[in-house]
């Protein structure tokens, strides 16, 4: 399958970030995937999930309820931090 020189993940992120018909879930997943390294770093340096969400919300980098952000962090980010 050809994704115009992109990996599948890159293609999904681009769609989520640029396609006006992308669903809210696709947009949020793309945004959170791109922010994941920064979220991991903040958590590793002792910042709380709530503080990270508040900062990202204040900067208009994420637009989702705290519960959605927290669920993403617990499912996708925390397991990879535990492996380190």
C-alpha cells in the first residue's frame, strides 16, 4: 500500500491534523501523538498530568476535556515510561 512516501502513522497524523473532514477523535489522536515525547518528558520530570493538560489547554495546543487527556496518558504514555 502506497502512502505517498509516508509511513502509515505519518499519513494518519497528517490526515488528523489537516483534513477538514477528520473526526474529533482523529484530530485528538494526531495531536497527542505529536505531543507524546513532550508529555513523556514532563511526566519524567515530575509534572502532573493535570498540570500538563492545563498548560497545553492554555496554549491552545489541545482542546479536549481533562478526562480524555488523562485516559490517553494512562493508556499510551504511562506504559512506555514504566518500561524505562
